C-alpha cells in the first residue's frame, strides 16, 4: 500500500504558502473526522469510518460555490460496486485547520505495483520518462493508496504531469502519446498556479489551434495555448 515518504509530505503551512491543487492528498486529524462523520449521510458513514480507521487520505477537489476561506473541499471516491459497477464519490468540506498533513498526488513509480495487467507497460513508460516527475490520480492512485479494488478492464490510467519548461512539456506530451498506444492513458498537464489541461486536448490544440479548458481549484475556464505556454520557462 502506498505511503508518501517523509520527503513527499508537506507541512500545512508550506502547502498553504504554495497553494492547494486538485488531486493533492489530505489526511484529516481526529477533530476533522469527527466533523465529517457528524455531517455524513447515513449510507456513507461505514465507508468514512473505514477511511478514518485506516488513516487513508481524501483528495482535493475544486472548491464548492459558497465554500468559506478557511475550508478545503475534498472528495472520497469509493471502489466500484462489485455487482453494479456504480461509483460513489463522497464530497467533503473540512476546516483547513483539521488537515493533519498533505502530500502531492501519488508518484507513478510508487503506484506501478498496484497496476495489475498494466504493470509491465507502465514500468516501461516510467523508465522512458527519465527526469519527468509523472504522478497518478483516479482509480490507480486510489488502489495504490488503499489496497481496495478500483481498477477494471475499462479503467483509465490518469497521469499528472507538471512541466518545468517548454522543452519538458513537448517531451512529456510526446511520451504520453507514444505510450497511449499500449495503455489507456488519460490525465492532465499542470501548468504553474495549478492550471490543469487535458494532455489529449493540449495535443489536439497544438495540431489544430484552439482554446483549451483549464481547470483550477477555484474555476474552470477557456484559455489559449500561448498564454499557458508563457507561464513556462523557455528551457
């Protein structure tokens, strides 16, 4: 089961100064779980109690309309129902002070052992990635974090990619495009400030110029690719 190394864990003050991003992981303190369970719908309480007992994290999601400045919006996706395949996602809203610790999204390398039939192909991609810090969210990340069964034959492998410069952006998109021939890859490029764009949408916009949808913690908007490219170093 995945556990972030000490170097990965972020102190709350550090995370606050750098800014929360979607897909970050948050572990709640005892007071946070008390408030979550008090507000929970009855059908969710068993799952939430399991998360508390196992000390599993929730995932940062886009802020709700009306969320207070001292609140963080989290999501807790449950494994698909064994019989129906239904996916339940529990939306949480917690006090920032009730977050015990935070971590970036799960590193791809750490999640590979939980990837089932995609283990060999993901290992090859991770080796090919070299200096790229690829991370995962979605089903693969939750399976790595909890050990519960999230992946199915129809699951996507959701990759997060934070390019440091324009060359790395080009190299990363090319790598994902190559390996998408053997893997059900999806996911996002994350530009500075947590500006996330589907890497597939970005690739299409490079071939056929168009605006792309940008998702951030506070908003969703359309932007041209040049404005996003300008946020990267010219290296």
